[in-house]
C-alpha cells in the first residue's frame, strides 16, 4: 500500500469504518512508515480537539422542550378519537381554524373535540332526522339541552359553530387582527406560537407591537414568549418595549427567555438600567444572564453591586 | 430498547416496536416514552449542528410534532430510529442550508461591541482563574466553529453524525437516503477540509 492510499484511509481507520482487510493493510503500513504514523497521530489529536467542542444541552432546555411538546399534544389529542393523528394535524395546521369571530369563546381544540363528539352522537345512517342536524365536515356543535317528549322522541338543542378558512397576505389588516386575537385568546399554545411567529415581522404596527409585548409578559408558554421577543428585537430602543423587556428579564421564570432578553437589552448602553442590572447581579441564578449584566455594568462604569 | 445511537441499524427492537404500535393506536403514554427514549440525542444533535439553544428547541418541537402527525404512516420498513433521524436531519439540513444562504451564525449575536459567542459566556466563569487558557480556548473554539461552518451542509451533517453522534456510516447513509459509499466519501471530504483548516493546531 502506498502512503497516498493509506492517508486516504486514515480518517476511516480512526472511525473504525474500514473493512478488516483494509484495516490490516493500513496498520501494517503505519507500523512501518513514520510519516504515516505521524499523520495518524495528528488525525487523533485533531479529533481530540474537536471533541472538546461538544455542546451538551442544559437539562432546563430539555425540560422546556418536553413541556412545549406535551402542551401542544395535550391540547390536541386529549380525547380518544378514531384518527388521533389526523385530528391533531387538523388542529395544529389550522392557525385560523374556528376563528370566525375575533373573540372565540372556545379554543380550536375544544371545538374539534366537540365536533367529533357530535359526530359520534349521530353516526351516519342511524335513522336520526337530520333535517337540521347534520354535522358535516367543519361544523362543530355544542349540545345545550336534551329532553325526551311524550311521544318518545328526543329533543336536543345545540349551538353550531362552523369552521371557516380565510386567507390573505400578512400585511392585510384583517388577517393581522385575527392573528392578534389568536395570539391573545387561543387556548392552544401551538396556535399562539404560529400566530406570534407570523406577526413578529410586523411589529411596526402599534397593535402588533402591543400584542407581542403582551405575549412576552403574559403568555404561559415560553415558546410563545420567545417568538414574541424575536419580534420585539428591532424595537428594543423604544421605551415601552424596553419596559416590557426589563419586566421579562426580572420576572420571567424561564432561563432561555431571560438569556435572550438580556442579550437584547444590553445591546445598547442605557444608564437607566443600572439599578435593575445591579439587582440582578445579586439575585440572578443563571450564570449567563449574570455575566451579561456584569459586563453591561462594567461598560457603563457602574459598580457591580449596590453594597 | 434499541440504543439511541442507532448502531442497531435496521434491527427493530421489540420494545420500540411495541411502543410505536401503541402510539399509532393513540396511546399518549407510549408516545411520551418513545419521545423520552430519543429526545436527548435529538436535542444534542440539533444543538451541536446549529450551536444555538433556541434553534435546537425549534428543531426538537418541529421534529417530534412531525413524528406525532405522521406516525400512523410509519410502516416499519426501517428502524424507528432511522425514520426519526431522517426527519431530524432533514429539518437540520434545511436550517443549515438557509444559514449558508444568509451567511448567518446563530451562535454569534451582534452586539454594540461586536459579535459575541453565546456558548463562550458559559465557559468564561470557570476559565476566569486562568485567562491565558481561556483566551486560547476561545480562539480554538472559534477556529473549530469557523471550520465546521466551511463544510457543506451535507458534509457537516455526516461529520456530526459520525464524529459527535457515533452513528455508523451505513446507518448515516440510510438516514440521509444515500449509500454507505457516498457517506464515506462525504466524511473523507469533511475530514480533509477540517485537517486543512485546523492542521496547525495539532
């Protein structure tokens, strides 16, 4: 085997990916050839250097990911159904589903579950008079009362909600209003994430900006809060946005959110933040956030502690 | 249960197999067990490829939601691990390609004082006692990151799966929908480039 041929095999040798014959040949050559042995050594050293660059996700990140996923799934597939996957897909995919009014008394998930329940109540071909009751595709009903009359018939009163779809460009004010409503009102965090994600490039509008600030400060789902933060980044110089960011930095219980917020807030020097930063240096548990606060204070020539 | 590194290749462990079938029937507990068997390695892969906790989180969410939506269509023609990794690697490759286009580095944030690396901030504290070492570590880390960024998304993926995740090339080929030979060539190109860019370090 020539040196050239062996050098081509060295990376595969290191990873144990050679056939036994190739491995024998490479080993025999390396044993005899000092230059190739050094080549092998430097491949090992490079691999060792690369090993040091491994990132292990924080336990809190894994926990957050699991919580996000569980929340999305709990919202979508809590009820037993014939086609749980399809049902969930419908719910997750339909950002605007069920939003035939801007303010919706029930979340899209609940509507779908009720719709399915109604479909089970009235199986096809059951002989039930469906002159005014035919939960066809996309219609969801909520049964309000059920009574039997003297003739043995059952009288059911129900509210009907029809799923509709609207489509339009993101700069359409009506689409934006619906997204703002969905970001505020939807029970399903998946829909809120999608709505906020769609809105985040439109923060120049006051209404959208307020919706993003509201999501950052009040949404229970950290994924939604992070998306809102992305949208607010370009507005980080505006006093109301800075106020919301300061609140989030001090009170958000999610490390990832605070880490992102501290980046955005300390991008620009702001002497009005000194007190808040000093306070955080004393009580913040997350070392990244603490270090960023200390760094910002140093740059403002402020003392690290209040002492 | 099949190990999460996928070294079992196409062999389908009965435990995973039965969890998948139960999850396909709508068993939420089985689905959660399935997620927990693999999610750490999925998150680690995304984190190391994209070097950003928030991007890794997005990948995690999107990957497992795709699994959730499409599990009914999984027909056991490969191992669940391979199927899952196909989904994850596709999402990550899309992200890497987008970044290549935008020339973005998500682990680096632009600040008023220039770019800083989020990952380094974690190292600063422990390294504070030895500033020279900290500086060297930072420079080395940056060089390695830059070298990894210079790989094509596919080379980056093969290198990540082989070097950091320990998958066999045969399995990598299966995950990426290519041959073992093509994966081997890709790994070779990746290591050559790394060698060229980082050779003076070793």
